[in-house]
C-alpha cells in the first residue's frame, strides 16, 4: 500500500518550526493540534471513529492522553515500535 492510498488528512506536530510545512516526499501537510482539530470538525461527524499513527513510540502515553481529550470515542492509534500495537483512545 502506498502512503497516498490511506486517506491521510494530515500530520500533527507540536514543534512550531515544523508546522505549516510538508512531510518529505509525500506532500502531506504538517499542522498544529489546533489546526487539525478545526480540519477534523469540518470534515468529520463527531460520531466518526478516527485512526492515528504514532511515530514517536516513546511519547505514546502523552500523545494518547492529548488525543483522548478531543477525539470521538472508539478512535484508535497504532504504534510501530518496539512492537506493532493498536491502542484504543
């Protein structure tokens, strides 16, 4: 599967220096958490389940805590390291 085929709506990044840029080689926008919240609220129903990929595995707990404050129930995250793990949010 190609990255372009997964219907990714964006990348959330807390580092202000990386925001409003693009994920290298893909063209996917890198947004702040606030920008992504607005984008999701416009495009998705509050009842919709959202799926997230967490790349910084060592920050999984903190990221899931942040997401759990605003994502719809039944949303999920996938962490790839040290093992592939699905996390319910």
